[in-house]
């Protein structure tokens, strides 16, 4: 699981900072999460192949999370894309994109499949054999979802050394892979778990931006390996957080602590701050394992 | 008159090139022409004060000329703008912007005044005491206008030295400024033109992008001081120009020659070319005074 931060600053693109967008690489998927203005240039800077992106998740329809999407969709067309593109986002996203394409007489030559969201309850919005994606309803000025990405636990794998040590013939290996115990010629039963190896731990990532402090989400993200939680403000501006439906660094850390997550990544810093180090310091008062997102930063989760 | 190129490449924003946008400073106005994705960051790089922009002209609704506008409008709001903003562009632009603001529940706290264009005839779309802006109907895949910016000829100014040499009393100076001749005490009539100075030459700028080769525009831009004309292709790809309704460098130069303009600036280069020098070379075969636009380049026209 690998996370590339394309942009993690609030409000408005500037010379050196970009609005929210990130790519989560998980089980051979490249999931694009949010798409602020400038995302396609950030993708190029990170040398991420556009063709590997097939699913785009948009948290909410504020410009700093969404205004890069029309251009990205157009660029996919110019690059000759023919694969379906799936877009998950709040109700209204299809109307907006469709209108822009219509006005430009620039219909895509690939299928755009919209998955519009309107439920205020968490729901599974994507699933395949290896991963699920669910919504995390957040509390912001417009309808907003975070997203929970979970790997599925893979099947146990054959422990060839163990099987051979019992003299088990190859023709039984598929049965072992299918979870069966084995009865040896001498009548002993060897339990499947002695003949197989634990699969790699299934990892999970929760993206929560933008949101006011919302402890309701704790059960949804309990024990995730990595939580990205917005931290727009420092304590000194904490009175702005509930007003604007954003969080402080400490509030993000409090969510991380209650949810007992493995690691907290902070982002969505207000551009009023000249340095982001204080976000980590304040969060560390509440929760130990805190990292700071920054544009272009790559996190590898092993 | 001063022109700042914010972006002048076709199709899609890339790490080092930006789609179309430029600022024309003329008679104390800062007119923004087109607004591709990334325009607001380019404005910051050029240190252009956002508050000085009150009129935005959009040629057509293809993304590379327009997708930076929703973000720019949002940023004006975040910057606390309260002055009216006038937006001139094809019919549909108001619906698009309004929908995006509605979906984000992000109405501006300043007035957005849309001037939607649909005429296929040239028309004056802005006028004050010092400048006029007219449309130049172009030939592209969607409804597209170029824009002609013309300074008005200022009034002749008083030549104090000349007036004093005739011993004319100050109380007559206003009459001179108003264009009157003066009768001296000795009965001689001094013509106004002897007592006044020529005003500075009224300059003009024509922006023509995107368009196929369209000689119909020649009478509209005859003798302009500066013509910016798109040149998407070189001769080697000339067969693509009519198909995509774009122009070659030579076609742009041919328009410049027929219109007898003072200077031709080329732009809107296809990103397939690694160097833009050939655009100038090919245009120079037809027309002598050719400059190449490039992102961040500033032209001062004295």
C-alpha cells in the first residue's frame, strides 16, 4: 500500500502548494482521491501513468477538491483513453461534468461511469476480490464523504516445506490451498494451518477530509492502519474550526487516538500558516504516531 | 499597453506549459483573456494583483481556455472581493459557473455579471471613455470569439509653450483644450492645432484563438498594432489544421500580412513539438515582424 500526496493544502492553489488530491496504490489499483485544480500536472510531476487510474473518488464538491476533474477527464480523452472511468462522488457531479463536456462539445470517447452518492449512512461503493471501498459520512458545509479502503485478507498459502516434510504428494496441494486438512497414509490428520502460511496482513487506509470534529466516525475507522485526517487549523484558531466545519490538529489526533489507528497523517492545512511543523507538535500532545502530508510526499506502508 | 502571457500552449496543462490565458494591461485596465486550468497560479507567479482584474473575456468553452475560471472565481471570494466581476463569454458560461457554485454551496459575496455572447457578427461588448472591446467571430469546433481591444484617441493636449509664445492669457486655456481656435488682440486667428499637441497614438490589440484560417477576419483587425493569432501546427502537420479547426504558423502569418498589422505574436502551440522556434521561422517566410508567445513572457508595446 502506497500513498502519494499530490496536494494537501486548503482553499486555493498557490505557487508552491496544491489543493487536495492523492493517489492510493493498493492491490494493484491506483485510486485517485479528490482532484483539486492542478491535479493532472501533479500526476505528471509524480510520473504516475494516467492509464493506471480507473477509479476516482471525490469527497465533496468544493472547488479545492473537485475543480481539477473536468480538465483531467478531458486530458484522458486527448490521451486516447478507451477504458471505462468510474467516478464516485456526491449527487450533482454527473450533471456538472456532463454540462461542461456538452458546452465544449467535447464528449469523451471512453465511458464515464458515475456512481453518485447521497446516503448519510456508510456504504460499500466498490468491491472486488481484493479490496473494498466504503464511505465515511463526514460533517462539512456541504455533503461530504471520507473513504475507507480495505484490503481483503488473502487466502492462506501452501507451505511446501511443511507439506513435503509429511511426505504429502503434490496431487493434494490444491486441497491444502482450498483449506482442507490432510489424512496421511498412517491415519494421522494434519490440520490445514500446519500446512499453510499466514497471508500478509490486510491493510486499511481511511481518508477523512473535509470535516468538523466528528467522533461518530470512530467505529467506522477503528484500528485502520493509516488515517489521513484533515487539520485545517492550529489551536490558536480553534474557534474557526466549528464555524467552518473543519478540524484542528488536536481534534484529528483525538479521532486517531479514539480509533486506535496505526498512524495518523495530517493534511488540508490552512494556507495562513507559513510552516506546518506546529501541526505535528500539537497533534503529538494527543497521539504519538503522526506524520505530516506534504505535496509530492510518498508514504510506503509495508 | 502591456501583454503578459500566462499560458499559450494547446490542449492540456503540463509540468512546464500552461493552457491559454493572458492579461492585457490597457488604459489602466487589467483585462484577463481566457482562463485555462492553472491560471490563478500563473497570476501569482507574475505577481498580478487579483483585485485589479474586473473583466474576464472567454473565447470559447473548451477546457484549455476555460477550466481555470471556476477556481479563480472561488479564490476571488476567499480573498474577500466585493467589487463586481464582469465575465464575457459564450452562451452557457453562466449556467456552468452557476451550477458549480450551487453544488459547492459557495456563492460569491461579490456580484458576478455575465455578458453572454451568441452573435456571429462582430459586436462591441465593452466600452468606456478610453477603450472599446469588440468580438472577432472565429471559426472553431465550438462557438468562438476573438477579441479586439482598441484605445480611443485621447483629446489633444494644450501646448503651453506655444500658447505663451502668442501671449495668450491662461483664462483661454480651457477653450484651447476644448478644441477652439483663438483670436488674438491684433485680430489674427491662431488655429487650435498650433496651440495643442497630438495625443499619443491609440493602440490596438487583437486576440484570435482558437480558429481555423479565416481571412474574413482581416477587415476587422486591419492595421492593428499587435495581433495574437493561434498557430497550433507547423507546415508538416498542416493537414490537421482544417480538420481540428486550428491554424498553422504560415496561416497566422498570412492573416497578419493581409491585415497589415504592426506585429504578430504566435501562440497555442501543439504540445507535440519540443521546440517552438520553427513556428517563427515558418511564419517569417510570409510576414516579417513575428514574436513567439511563451508562458511568463511580457510584451510592452510603446
